[in-house]
C-alpha cells in the first residue's frame, strides 16, 4: 500500500499512519514497523509538493510497477527520489490535480528538465505506464522549453552586441547591464505570456523579443549602448523623441513616445536578424503597445520596476504550473542541457590534416534557421501578386463560365475565416499577423494555379478549363495547400534542427479544419502542387509528403470521409464485390503522369489501350465527351485507384521496416503478414474507419505470428514500433473499439480484429494457406529534389553531384541547405580543390555525353559497352579495360572515367523506363 501522509498532532510527530485495513479499532503500528526509510522520504516529497491522497496512491502504484519490471530504468534504481518525483507528476497530470509547478517538481528532486524528459521516455519505452494525456502534457512542456531556451540564448548573445557590459561613469550607478538584461527578459516573458496563447510559436515570439529590445534600447542612455544603436538613440535624444525626464513621465506619455515615426532601431534589429520589418512592426503596434498599456508599468531609474514585472509574471507562471523561465538568468541547473548532449550538438568533424585551415560552417541556431527559411519563401513570393496575373485572367476569360468572380469571392471569404481562427489559436492581438500569412498563401495559390494551367495546356492542347476552374473543392484544396506551405515555413519549431516536422498548434491538419476541407480532397492536390512549384525547398517538399502520408494513414479514413462513398460506388458500379485496386497491379511501378485535373474531375476514367491515340477522356474542358467503345470495361475512379496504390506501397514499406526489426529469423512470415494486411485493406476496409493504418499492420503481424507459433508479443511489437519515424503513442494506446469507446491495441485485437478476421487468420495455419498477395513495387519518391547526387554503381559509397552554388538564390542569401559539419567530406579527384571553372568543364562534358546518348537513342543505335569503375588491390581507380593516352593528366583520366560512368547510368535509366512501359503494355 502507498504510505499515507502523517496525521496531524502527536501521531504525525511520531511518524505514525492510519491502518489501511481498518478505519477504527486497534492502535496503528509505529511507522518503523510498516515503512522503510525510502517510503518515509516519499511521504516527505508528497508533503513538499502538496499532493492529495489519491495522487499519492496512484503515484506509488506507478512506482511499484516501474521498479518491479526487469531491466527497467537501468541507472535509476538507486535514485528512488527521481522516480518518485516522476511518478507523482504522472499521477497528478492524469488526475488533473496539479498542486505544484513543473519547476517546483524539478527543484524538489534536484533534476534538470532534459533529464526529466529523458526519464519519462525511458519509462514509456520499457513499459506502457504513461497515458496519452501525460504524453501530450510532456510534449507541450518540451516544446515550450525548446522555444524558451533558444530565445534566451539568442537574447543573451544579442544583448552582448547591443550593450556595453561595463559602461562609463556617465551612466547611473544603479543602472547596470545585469539589471537591463533582467528587466528586459522578464518583460519579454510577461509579454509573451499575455499576448500569445500558443506557447511554441518561435517566429512570433522572436519578433516580440525584438520589440522588447527596441523598447529598452530607446529607454537606455547612449553611454550604455554600442554602435549603431548608440548613434540612433543619441539622434533621437537630440530630436527630443526620447530621453525626456522619465521620472516625471506618466505611462501614457511614455508609451506615446514609443509609437512615433522613428523606426531606425527596429530596422537595424530586423536587418541584423533577418526579420521582415513589416511583420515586426505589425507585432509592435498590434500586440506589444497594447501589452504596455495593459500592465501599468512603473519606472525607476528610467527602466520599468523589475520587482513589479516579476510579481506579474509570477502570477502567470503559477497559473500555468509549468516552467519558471526567469531561472535562465541565473543559469539554474534545472534549465541547463546535459553536458554530454551539449557536446553532441556542438561536435564537428575533424580534418585529416590539423594544419589545414578550418573552413567549416557552423550549424545554424534554431532562430537563424527559422529566419532563413522564411526569407527563402519571401524571395519566391516577393514578385508575386495578391491578385490573379494577366495570364490567369486570360485563362479565366477562355472558360465557358468565367470563374474570376467566384475565385475572388472565395479567397476573400476564406481569408476572413482564416484570420478569425488564427487569432483564436495564437492570440486576439495577432489577427493581423494571420492576415499577412494568408496573403502570402494567396500569392502562392495564384502562382501555382497558373503553373498548373500552363502544364495542362501543353498536355492537352486546349485553352478552356471551365469545369476545373469552376470546381470549388479544387480551389479550396489548392488554396489550403498554399497556405499550409506558408504556415509550415513560419511554424518551424525550436527543436527542428534537422528540418523535420514538429507538431504545433497550427500544424497540419489545422488548415483542413479552418477551411472545412476533407483530407481525401486535399490529398488530390499535393503531388501536382509540388510538381508545379519548382522553388519549394527540400524541407517543404518533405513536409507535404508527410502530410500525404498522414492522410493515407488515418485522416482519409475518418467516418465522414468521401473515400468510403467512392469505395461503395466502385463496388456498386461493377455489380459485384470489386477491388478498389486489383492486386495484380501491385508489382507494377507506380506511374506519376496524372494531374490534379484527373483527380478532381474523377471518378471516371477510361483504361488506355496500347497504341490508342484518343485524347484523355477526363472532362476538364467544355467539349463533347468521346464515347467509349461498347467493349470497354466499366470506368473506375482515378482518384480511388491511385489512392489505394499509394496506400498499399506505404503500408508495405512500414511492414517491411517492422519485420526487419522483429522477424529477422523468420523472413518467410513477412509475405504472409502482408497478404493478411492487404486483404484487410481491400475487403474489410470498414475496420479502417476512424482508425490508423499502423493499427491494422500490428494486428496482422501479431495474428500471423500467433497461428505460426512464433513468440512475438504485442509489447515487443509496440516497443519496436515506437522506434520508427513519425509514430505517435496514441496509435497503440487509444484505439477505437466501438462508438465512443477507446482502449489499447490489445483490446482492439481481441474484441474487433480477431472477431472479424478469425476465419481468414486460421487459414494460414492450414496446409492450404490463401494465395499470397504480390509485393508492391517500391519506387523512389515522386517528389524529386533538385541537384540530388547520383550514386556511382558497383556498391561504392561515391556520389556524383551537379555543381552547386553556395547560395540558393541569385540575391545572394545564404541558404540553410549549405554544407554543414554534418555533410559528407568532398573529394577532388587527382588534385587539390581549384576554381569553379574545372567543375564547369566537368558539367559541360557530362552534358555533351547526355546529348550524344539521346541522339543515339533516337536513331535506335545501341551504345557501346560502357566501362565500370573498379578499385584494385593497391587502391588505384581505373576503368575496366580502358587505356589512357600517355599525355593525359591524372585529372583528365578521372574526368573521362566519370563521364563514362555517368553515360552508363543514363543508359540504365532509359532501359528501366523501356522495361516499365513494356511491362504495362503486356
């Protein structure tokens, strides 16, 4: 039983507790007879954190469960207090009885925030003791800590560049650099807490921080400031805009001085840190000035009273019960990252020759990376217009029904909705910020629409796109995708050092809810959007691809999705139990020659025959449709067929990854599991309703292993699953059992999955198992990245990459994709690095070889046998059977070998394409 708190009075003094078995009768035994020393400390910790009896009881149960597990939490068995603290936190969150702040917890057990997060992850990896509610709470705290930590370190470095640490005697003795630092930081924390409802928005938080810095720079005496801030403040003092006797100023007068037309300081800050001036001004006037007016700041020595600000922040911190960010000022141990983790973050590769000059670009800080990403987007959209271009207007005029008015009205209406929802999510003072981001999305929307129409015009040789351009769902989806790109660019989290996606309050699928758009409809535009906008960054392409995966995993399978109606229509059209996509097509390469028009103007398409010269029958124009021959098979949904193909391939990739981890000794089971998995998606698709693809995958794996007498428990499956990328704890902890009822994946397997598929699963134990489903052909991602390196064949870890400029844009902005210490070592074959002209010559030769290859292919002349790189015993590279001229330099020899290799790779590509088309025509 968990130890209870000591009684009040004498019983408490003696350390006695009430008997857990009887409420009355008998004298409670002494604490020493019932409690170990550690349990007494547990009671003391509970008293320190002021937790209730029910929290104590649940925390102790969790501790007993954790401490009794074999091999769990190695290294923490001797640190009972650490585990007690974590268990108390888990119980308090689950029961909604948080009587302490997160910082109080860390202080009471002497643990850093990073250690706490790591211990929570370890507890959840070894056994499922943490609920999704605790997962969500920890995730929120983790993101808030990441943002605060990144902002404080940026703030500290920035203040060092603004202020003189030891100013001259001209400055008041009471006005010191530490005081300015402390007052500025606490002012920012208070402003952030009152202005922003969304705690993990790094960009708006940093823009707000710049507003605070601007405010305090103008309040500071010039003698404390470094250039160029000193000159600007001095000029403002001469002009009388600042530095009036502040002790005699009231708050309204002082605030009005800050809203004058002088913006020199904020301009310098924005230029220095790559922020958009208009956006920062918007934050300043719509959020920061109202904040100053609302808090009633009292000044002392020309600065706001730090005690008054700290008191107001204390109230906010105690209300939120999270992290006391004032402790960053004291370098408090609870907020410091572990020394080993810091070393791993700062580690850079060593050069082979220590005498060589260190020419490495250090990794970017989270703030700098976010600002650079936004700058890239702004450079793409600076030349774009908020209104349709002349070319778009021309397309609109060519339509049977001109869509211009409806498009403009839709953009305006959805813009008002977006602005309102953005303000609700971020803060009412941030409505104009939402409006600015929406306008960027509109620019991208028109830009991509024009690119799509040009592509369709070239493909079909038509000019009338009336049906497509008057399709409301198409426009809403395209606009949603454009806005999502903008939101994801601005929503970069402080922990996204690798460019991967991190969930925030405004993350996908937030935009779908705002615009009332179904996920299956949004999915149709993603691939065409990426193809139509070549300027998208690699990170943004990966983000959209991840959005597509999330739709295929679960979002498209929600009960109100149009997907289920399409499946039913497909079956009814055939008049029999039809397959959404025939399994025989799984091992064919997935073709990516469809467009958004094909998908949005589906559901019907005509299967093409070999040698057919008929135009695409998709009715994207107002023309008389071509009648299909009488012998043609009933038409199917293009969007449904493509969706199922993609789902099958994604499902098999997931399954294959999991099987490699868990069934390495039983490779023959993978095909059986895939057959059951595919059968479920094809014939028992109702099981996917309001569920996740991975839930069906894990149940299929467990079911096959069970009938094949392979010992693989759900706990092991779940543990391995959590190590996969882009997984969520809720996938296996909270599975729909029946309407309104959720439970673990084990309960789902027993009550739902096994009941539905028991007969089919048992067939795999017989001597006549079901016919195995074909393994899907797994292609490379259709979203090709520009300048991707090509691997040299023969299994060597050598890549040939096109010549890259160190800058991504002609404007000269440093790109976040520039080489970092984590990049591969670059090698110049034959001689040291020289000028770029040498690499230009390589590109010219490779380009000429490409053209020769294309010409030879056109005249059906088979190219000569190509050479293949090999590495002899002595480590020297040579082409098989090739001879070099005596006068050739080493550089020229290697150049010829690289050209030969590139030519052979191009030939292999052509052959692969020929094989693919031949397979499909059979």
